[in-house]
C-alpha cells in the first residue's frame, strides 16, 4: 500500500470555513497552542475520532 515502510500516505484536503471558525483557528495558532492551522485541525480530528471510538492507525493496520 505504501511505497516506503513506516510511512503513511498523505492526501491534501480542502475545507471551507466561516470567518468565525477561521478566526478562532488562527487565534489558537497565534497564542501558541499549535504551530499551524493544519496541526490544530488534525488535533481536532483526533478528538472527534476518539469520541466516536475510532483509531485511524488501527484501521490502517487492518487494511495492510
């Protein structure tokens, strides 16, 4: 599945946010909670997955 062992393939996605969401996201970055918008979004996804009992890495292992 992956060209290099131990590497997970990345795919860019685009998300459209309303200004209040974008402003809040930028504030988290400006205040130093996250280095980038992407890092903050990924952390948000981790929280959603955890809330719903999903572990993306285990799903990846099951496919391989």
